[in-house]
């Protein structure tokens, strides 16, 4: 898009390194709908654990596991969809500096221009800028094989959103993730929008940001009642609970918890601190303040 600082990445090859901690964190938090309708809060971990089918650590690199070829197409479709959301979340952080990737249909109210297409992106990413936010229109695609038709649909979805809360979207991006030849590959496109057909969205941040953490906090509270059985540790001031499904210790940094007790606006003041801690901890502390310490099965190389 004209004026987008990220358009220069189109058509280039970039190598980004993600740690197991970052992958686990993204799988736990990214791509959730309105969880008030889900009977079991533990569903978050059961779904997230499926990422183990798609990625494995080998010689310090996250790759597709050799068992992948044993899956049938329907199994691959389910896992690649989750992987696409995970990679989109990670690239939104890495490229845009956006701690939050929120489902449009859950957290936003969409207004369409009369007579325009009903296509819209799945996600809106939020990145801090001073005392306010920048917004990014994002579409996630995860496929076992690349499809030009699917990519075109994703581009149309990403570029359909023009404004959020009256502010122009900073960039439009579709992240298309595939698993060719044992590797994990993402095509990241920044399409130029058609100004005549752009939709707009509004969000109540006082509700959206707390909801981002709410179900995970509820799950941690439930598991906390069983901490004598599951194990509990303190790391960087964070209470961590062992999540056997993921083979990881998981928690929310106290900077986030304290800010949420005051107001969601307070989070803007602590996000720079979390970004610094994320670098120091090699991704174990996320930009969003969710903390993950991977267990032995993530750390050790697998065949």
C-alpha cells in the first residue's frame, strides 16, 4: 500500500527465528473466538497442544516433524489452520511490533459501505504508539500446499478494512503459511487497498484487551487450585503453573496483572518494559506479557 513502511518486504525472502517459547505462547493465546460459549476453559490447552503435530525442534530449528506425511488430508487441514494463526501472531509481533492479535468478529463492530463486498479480514493487530494504538488489518491462511486462489482471497480480505476507531489502518497484510519439504514457510503480503470499498471497525478497548487475557487467567486460576499436584514456580516475578498438555510452565507477568487492575489504558505504559524483558528472556516473556518456559521435550532435539 502507498506509504506503508512494510511494502518493501513484498517479494523478498526474510529469515525469522522463533523460539519454542514463542511458538507455545502463540498457540495458547492466538486466534480465539468468544470463549464464553465454550463449556470447558481447558479447551484452550487441548487445542494449543495440537501445534506439537506441526512443529518440532531439530538442530536448533523448528521444522515439520517426519510423522507429518503419515497424516491424512483432513488432519493436515486442521493443523495447518492452527499453524497459520500461530505464524500470523508471531509475524505481527516481529514485523509490526503488535502485542495483540484480536479476532475482528469477537472484539470489533464492523461497518460496511452499502453495496460493497462482505469479505473482511479475520484479525486486527494492535501496536502501541505513545498513548494510543496503531491498527493492522490481518488475514491468516494456513495450508498444507500453496494455492494462488487462496492467497488472492486472503489479499482481498486483508485490504478490505480501511479504518479502526476513525484511524486509518497502518498496513494490510495476509500471512500465508505452508509446510513444504519439511520447512515452515510464510508468504507475507502487504496489498494496496481499494479506497472505494473499505470497511471500518470500532472497538471498546476497555473490554477487548482484558478479554485477551481473561480465559487464560481463568484457566490459570483453576489450575492454581491444583498447584500442589501440578507444580508451581516463580520466574521473573511471575507465578508459573505446569501445563502438561503443552509440556510448559505458563503464567502472566505481574506488570500485566497490575495494569489490568487499574485500567486497560495502563497497559500502554508497561508494554515498553515488556518488550525489553522479551528481548532479555529470548522470547520467554512475550510482548503481551504472557510467560512460557518450555519443558524438556521442546528443548531437546528430536529425530
